[in-house]
C-alpha cells in the first residue's frame, strides 16, 4: 500500500452550529455542498485540498489526539485568532518547523503548523 495523502479527518462535535461557525468563520475552512446523507448529522468542510468532517457525537476525552492545519505565517495566524478572542498557545519549534495549538468549541485539539522554508 502507498497512500497518496490524507483525504480527510473526521471529528466529533457536540454542537454542529458552533463548530461550523468556528471552522468556517474563524479558521477559514469552506463548507461543502456535496455531503452525502448518511443518517448522521454533520458537515463536510474543505481545508485546501483536504477535508474536515464534523460529526455530531460526543467528543472523545482529550488524550493528545489532534489534527494539524498548515499555515503560511504562524505569527500572523496567531495574532488574527487572538484578535478574535481565540485562545492559542505561543509558537514552539518542532524540528525546523513551528507549531501552536488551540481547541475548537467541542474541545478538540487543533495544531497550527508552519513548515520551514525549503533551502534553495
């Protein structure tokens, strides 16, 4: 097996409207109109070429699980979110890259990841 990429992540949220408002209105994802009717309440969102699926169900206990959104400028992203009263950790190095963390309204952990510039 040779995966090409991660297609989507699915996360549980307890309030679909609050979660959708946060992911679309605050984090800038866009809502998809082609969500299949699977008998579960939720929303499908685009984050670049990947997707985040919000599923209405009890969120799991926090045990370090998270997903990461790649951002071009971590400092600017943190400043923008903090201006919107979103609590975001200070950036920290991870190898040559940098990361910061925040939580969505359901308590799901989200990493903001800034990749180091490629050497020329």
